[in-house]
C-alpha cells in the first residue's frame, strides 16, 4: 500500500488554508498530541484509507487471471474432447492418455471455480464474504476522501462543521473547500492529469451527507 509522508510544512500550509478565523482546536481525544500533530496523524490515516480504497477498486490483476484461466479452460476442454472420442481408437491406448483425461477432469472444474471466485472479488471486493464486502466500493476513492474522511478530520481538528459556501458570483469557496483543495494539492490527489474541481469536492460532501452512493449496497 502507498505510504504518505506528511511534513510539518505541509501540515502548516493545510492548517493555514482555512483562513485566519478558523484555528486548530485542542486534541481532547489524544491529549499527548499537539494540535498540529493531531492533524498530521488524522491526515495520514485518511490518506491511508484513500489509497486502500483505490487498491480495492483496482481489478486489473484479477481480470488478467480470469482471462488466463478462461483460455486454459477453453484449451483444456478441447483437448479433453479429443481424448474422449466416440470412436474406440485402439492405437491411442499406447499413449496412456487416460491419465491425462483424468487430470483434465479434475483441473477444468477447479479452474472454473477459480474464475467464479475471482469474478466475485471483481464485483464485490477482496472481502466479499464479510458484511463489509461492498462498503468501500460503493463510492470512488476520491468521494470517500473529500466527502467522508477529510470532513471528519475537519470537524475534529477545527471544531466546526464542514459547510459549502458560494460567493456573489455563485462560485464555491469557504474554509472546507480550501482545506480539501490544499490537501489534494499537497499529496497530488488528481483526477487524471487535472486537479479535482471544487464542484467535485462539493458533490462528494453532499452525497455523503445524504447517504447517496454511486452503486447500491448488496441485498445479499
């Protein structure tokens, strides 16, 4: 998993990004930590969860395994069919293909079962057999970070609720938007080659507040 180093300078810039009217508050639940250290610890945890969410949503390795196993099943099934010809080819018996046929009878169902298990992981995540099988995958990693993880960090470290504000021109602004923007900038969290927009940050926060998900939870 990607590890994020958080410097003192980065924490200072993030703390200052919200403006002069909002300050870090005392670390009541971690009394041995200074305010800056508490923010650093919480950011480290949130970014760790963000990278975990990204990894959980990356299915490239599983899909490659499915393709390889599917090709093996296809080739093995063709070979099995050839070896189990309807005709009684006496001359084939000298090659003792019966052993190979028995092996294929075992191997092909095992490969098909492996494909089934991998497809479940692709659909529901590595922990699909637990109650949390689709908890992470219901939102994108960015939506979890901007809408949930950093919102909680903001509440705890600054002692105020994250809100969305617009100026007289209708443009998004306000301390929380600036806070998230600075975090994304410091740790290079981007939407491909471009930075995430303020509208994307606002939508992530709004969707989390309303309990909206990109995909429905499993009914199983």
